C-alpha cells in the first residue's frame, strides 16, 4: 500500500498539491476537525472539504478517516502532512531570505582578491551591486593566492577571489573560471606575432611576475620545476599597476592571467599569448568561501554577482 501510494505521489498535479491545500491540510491535521480548521483559517468548511476531496481524488488515496469526533490521518495522510509542513516551513525560510535581501540588513562584506581582479572586475561588480543594495558596505583587500585561502579558511574575510586549483579542507569554491597564466607583452614585442609560446621561448627575455615568485608556493615555480630553461625575472611585485607600467615600457614580459590587462589587450596596446605548459593552462580563478559556515543572503548575492561578471570575460585565449 505504502509503495503504491508513494509511486502515485511522484506524479501529482503540482499546481494543486502546492497551493492553498498545504495550509488547509496542515490546519485540519492540527485541529483534528475540518470545522475547527476552517474557523482558524477563516474560510468556509465546504471550501476546505472540497479542496481535500480534490486532492484525494487526484492522488487516488484517502488522506483522512472521518470519526464522530472529527477526522484522523490515514497512513497516506501522515506522509502528505509531513510534505505540507516541510514545504510551508521552507517557504517561510525563503520569505525571510527574500525580506533580508530586500531590506539589505546584512551590512558589511569583507572580500580578499588577487590584485588582477581588484584592478577592474571587482570595482565594476561593486558599482553594479551598490546600485541595487545601497545599504551594504565593503572591505576589499588584495593578497597572494595562499594568503587569500588562509584568510577565507580562518574567517578573516567572507569571500575570496583567487586561483582555485589548490584543495583546502576548510574552503569550497562556488564558481570557477578558466584563467591560465600566459605571457603579456607590448604589441610590438618580437614575440607578439606568435600564437603560443613555450617556457624556452621566454629564456632570453626579462620577466615581471608576482612577488610570490620568491616563495615556496609560486604557481609559476611549480609550472617550470621540471623545465630545463632558466628564466630571468627582473621585477618581482605585488602591485599590478607597477607590473603593467613595466610591461608597457617594453622592458619585460609579464607572466599573468588576462584578468588585469583586459582593457589594454582589447585596445591593442598589449598582447597576451598562452604558454604551452599543462599546469599554467589548467589554472582557474574561483570564488572561495569557508566550508564551515553559510553565506548570509547579501554575501551570497554578491558572490553570484561576481560569478556573473566572470562569465562575461574571456580569459583562456
């Protein structure tokens, strides 16, 4: 009987089962009487009775047994009332979330991002987001990938935007975008007409790269660990504007994603070339959050806005 009923319940008229019936049936179950439930709901008893009979007919099973004192749930009715109560509870939770979003009560959001995202993408997102939610304020700091992971894991920031290839037990990525590291150079550079470079092609040129290239967790160092070529770095910096000016001067080639150089590449002043290295090509940037807590409604909305902005940019060629 139960198996047959559950099979029937898999394909009900969804528009009807998720309607006023939810509240009607919950009230009847609590009151043990259609008449009392109707009084609580401030509707006619015939309205409640008709709705219950409609659902019983569509499901093909009795939900209530009538008694001299009122009504009692059948076995099928016990299953349905749990569905009703869960749905009503979930809807109230949803209403609370929507109310929170509408009134923007969450206040302040802390972000930590790689410098290439701070230069263009994140300010664009915050400008758009602030137009819809003017009551929200922000703290935005930049950091190297390992610093961002640590800050999110420790709860020092709410949202991180960084390379997402490294697993961390206290971090989860809720959005990822392919963002390989390649070579960024002036459009008149001798290598600029190539379609792809190798690590060896860079051996005879000076480079600018992130300051974490001097540490043990450099993505670039990991990529070239087995290469025979020896790369000469002229400038280590944690400032993308400094790197950009150095590249624009023609002194060096930069090793970066396209994220912080989109305007200059689109204008034709700079050129981005992929580097034929499996590790560098596999890199992605992701929206990182703590796996130990849930985002507030405003934090979730902002994270989704960042994700939408990332989908609009092409970073993998």
